[in-house]
C-alpha cells in the first residue's frame, strides 16, 4: 500500500528502535525518507536497512544550530516536508539529590527544547496537510522517582502537543503524540546498568503489565503511520497511549 507516495517523512531519532521501525514502515508505504541519529553504528545500520535513497544524517536533537541545519538540508533536498516524527529522547535513572545541572539541561534540551525548535525550524517546509507526531511517555502520567527530569520533559511534550495542535491547525498542520509504555528497544540497555541487573527488572515490569509483555517496535510504528496518514485527519492535539494497559493500573 503506497498511501504515502509522493510524501516526504523525517524521523528525528530514527536510526534504531521505534524510530527505525517507523521509518521503515513509512518507506514501505511509499514515503521519501530522512532519518537522524548520533551513534555511528546505528546510523550505518539504518543506511543499510533503509537504502541508499534515504537521507541518514548525524544530527544532535538538542542542538539548535544542528536542528536548523537539518531542516534546511531536508527541505532543500526534498522541497517539502509532509511527516515529522520527533522520536529522539534520552533517559537516565538518577536520584533527585544526584541530578546535576548538566544532566538536567541535557535531558530537557534533547527531549523538549529540541522538539519545539524542530517544529519551528520545519515550518517553512511543511506542506498544507502535514502531520507532526511527538513521542511522549507514560512517565508523564505516572510518578517516577528516579526519572523525575525525564518524566517532566515528557509532560512538557504532552502540553506542547496540545498547544502546537491549536497553533498550527490553521496552516493545515496536524500535531499529535504517541505515549509509549515499556517497548522492547535498545534504549532500556543504555543506562549503564549491567544486563544481569537490568533484565530481572524488565521481566518484573513486564509481569506488572495487564498484557504481561513489552510492546514491539512494529506495533508502535503502525500507530505512527496512522497518525501520519489521512485516516487521522480529525485528530488534533491528541496523545495516543501505547502501553499494554500499564497506565490504567
């Protein structure tokens, strides 16, 4: 099904996990594609996975200068932008008393500031029926003592989704969000916690979920594709929760 034929998609944070799965599905459905990331190995893998006709760009999602350069490059290359999926994010478990200003700024820059300015800098390139999808988290709905800044950054994105939804719909740009719970991605293993320590915790978390498992990246990608498509043409400022029912508990 080529429902995105002739359309251009940019996935910020698209070199692995949910971002890569979403980028792959959008391309399968006909979209011209650009993705970003920071890890050289992930970027190389994404290039192989998505093909030589995909723009794979090393770009810091929390750096305003690089965000501006990214949007200019993508806009000049494709001439327009129809789908923007803001998937980049970082999380590190840190107790409140141990959080440094640098850690605070890094999390907020990538998770919140970067998303805001990515939308702002993309404005000249958006088509008249563009779709922006912001990736939040169930942590914005549930307290999380060791992820306080991460949770706050995602709550800010939830609010941003609503405000941007209202601000941009007059231009034909729809802004919505996906709100994910535990999804089986490499992100869970990047916090510096040894595998033999983190795996029992992940298993315990899966058992707490009503569905008794983690979500799959392909399941999330299908929701991203829905929000990007005309099937979601009446959704404005909404946040779709994809968590196997965990936030209902």
